[in-house]
C-alpha cells in the first residue's frame, strides 16, 4: 500500500519545523532524504492537493532559510554525496548562500 503524498508532505513540514532542535547528523540526513523522496514521487507524476502543494512550498521556504545554519552545524551530512543533482537544491546549501548574497 502506497503512503499518501499529502501525509508525507505534512510529515516533512513537521520535520522542517523541528530542524532547529536537531542534534544529530542522522536527523538532518533523514529530513533531506525524505525531501528527496517527495521530489522523486512528484517527478514521477504523483499528484497532490493544492493544500498539500502549498504546505510543501511553505516548508521549502523555511528549509531554505534554515539550511545555511544547518550546513555549518552538520557539514558531514552535505559531504555524503559530493555531487547531487542541482535540482535537489536542499543538498546545495552553498548555492543558497551565494544566491542570497
């Protein structure tokens, strides 16, 4: 049985909300992998409701704000894959810092 994309987006939003309190690399990595799995499902054509799509956008904006600090606190997480595709922006905090400057 396939999980609901809407439910998984809500879980992602809760993870982003808790991100400032994360203390372990594994927690941060799990959030970023979770976001990647959402993107894979969306890219594969899985549809969601407008409400869930809006929640995803809101959570993504929050993640973009938090990512530079998270990358400085947990640099090893971002070294796991030296060349993730650019479309997976959450694995590229250095690009977010450059574009915000």
